[in-house]
C-alpha cells in the first residue's frame, strides 16, 4: 500500500467529508515556503499551513534550539515546578504586549487558550461574589472547536449538532461608524449580566477574512470597559506580525484584560496556547480560600520544547530582516490588491499586513460551501500552490521568508486562474 492508501485506511482528517474527499497528498519534506510530495513535486505553502508557519518549514534555527532542549529537558509537570524556557518566554512575550498584560497561563492550542480566558472571566466574577454569566461576541465569530470556544463562535452548520449544549452568548455586529451607537445601546442593556466580551481584532479569519475598522473597535472596547465588562482579545490568528504589526493590539487605543495566542506562537513547529491577563484578573484568584483557585491545566502545560520553539521563533520575528520581509509582503499585497480590484470576477478585495483576501463573484453568492472552492483548490494545486479557499473566498497568508519572485509567481497564477474562470463561465 502507498501512503495515500495507508492514510485512507486509518486516518480521519479535520474539516473533511471523508466519503467524498479525494486522497490526501502525502508530504514528505518541507523547506522554506515549499512543501514536497513523495514524488518530489514542490508546492508553495501560500497559507502557512493553516496560518501557523511564520518563518518557513524546517527552519534550521528553531530546529537546532529544539534539538538542544530535547537533550536537556523535554517535559516536566508545571504544577509545583517551573523551568527556564517558560520563564524566559513569559518575560519576552509580556514585553511586547500592552503594558497591563502581566501574567501568562500556558495551554496547548488556540481553542484551549480561549477556554482558559472564558473560565478566568466567569470565575473572576464568581470569586468576587458576583454571578455574571453572559458573554458578548461578534456575529460570525470563530474561536475554536471545543465546547466553550464553540459557544462563543457564531452559530452555524458546524455548531448545529451541539446547539442545545452551548451556553448563552449575546452576539453583536462588528462595529462601524454607522452602528456604534446602536451597539452601545445593546451592550448597556445587558451589561449587568455580562462577564466579558470576546472578539477577533480587526479580522475574522474563518468567517471569510472579514475585516473591521480599528477606530470603531477601539471605541467599542472603551465603552465595554466603562460598563465593567472584561475584554478578551483573541489574537490566535492576528498575533506575531500577521497584520503588519507585532499584534493587532498595536493598532488599538484600548487595552484588553486578557489575550489569547497560538498558531504562529512557536513558528508553526509545535502545539502551544497562551492566555495572558492583567494583574487585576490574577489577583482575584489570590486567596486563603483554595476554592478560588483557577482549576485548569494540561498535561503538556508549558512544555519545555514548545517554549523553546516559541523563544526561537520570537527571536527570528524581532530581527530587522523579518520586519523588512513583513513590510515587503504587505506592500506587494497592497499593490496586487489594486490589480485584483480591476478583475471582472473579483469583488470585496481587502488587505491588512501580510493577509490579502478577495471574493470570486458567483451566482450563488459568498458561502463557505460554495462549490467553486474545491475547484479553485485543485486548480492551484496543479500549479504548485497550496491555497485553502473558504468557499469562494480566497486569501494569501504566506510565511515571512517568501521572496518577491515567489509572490509574483503566486500573483501571476491567480490572474491566470481568473482568466480561465472567465473563459469557462
């Protein structure tokens, strides 16, 4: 049996209807922006393998650092023990975040980083003798696939089988200058019952790369703070340079109480989640009463290998050449967006930093289940480019090591695919 047959016999893939899906493509090697299949065919990873790979595949610096750590300390329980990589990572990360972020809680992925944040907010109220149980979130939100993360994500076909099991959430529109007054009225009417407001800052990724304005979000954050509603800023996608700045927080005038991180945290090398908080949140759990403890943990909390990978990735991120690359990608995306806007079959072109997105016009409208997505995916694979359309929504989120020529190759092929689609239609 070849790799595809062996995979089909034993593996269940994510977000995949296994009955109708084609065979998975076996990848045997990665280097820089490229992934190689078993026949040696290279593919440009234009989506950073689900938005996680910052510095390219098999980055030698991160690999060496992890190798050295593996030969020193690979794992230790983080309850009652600590270690240098976790301490240093927390110190280094907090220096980059808003100044009110002062404590770090480790978990193992984006969904669990969100779960931790939600539990912090609910118990924060409980520990103070209050019972604020409701949560605010944006419509079309996506915060993960565990039950708490699903609850604060927009209701959809993904959450429908579990609908009655999800806790109550008040969903509001993303802010605009036109609806801010109405949003404030909505928030004010429920503020006494609301523990927190969780949001994806500036861009809702899984919803179709939907973007909103930084000034309007800042204003909404400020109003929520005035209503004593805690703010959870989910930077799982937007963190570590994706928006053109280190974090989406760098665009905003207000500071969140809690922040969530994963994806690019380790440069795409290992699973890890982080939830940071203010001392105000942390102090609400300090008590002689043991029942006010945050009872949450994971077997691999603050795993030394993952912490080391994150430290190495952050060192690379802060290098001048990485910032230069982020600016290069951002500028080239901006210039190409102008070309895309001129294409007859393209609409709603949007861009922030290294993220470029657009919709293909179809008679059935924009939808994750638009059949054109599969066709586009296969078309780009044939051209040696890995794209993962969200239905008819296309996007680019490349690793920072991509070259100008490699970006131009992707852009040229996008225009060729557009021309072919025009012809077919």
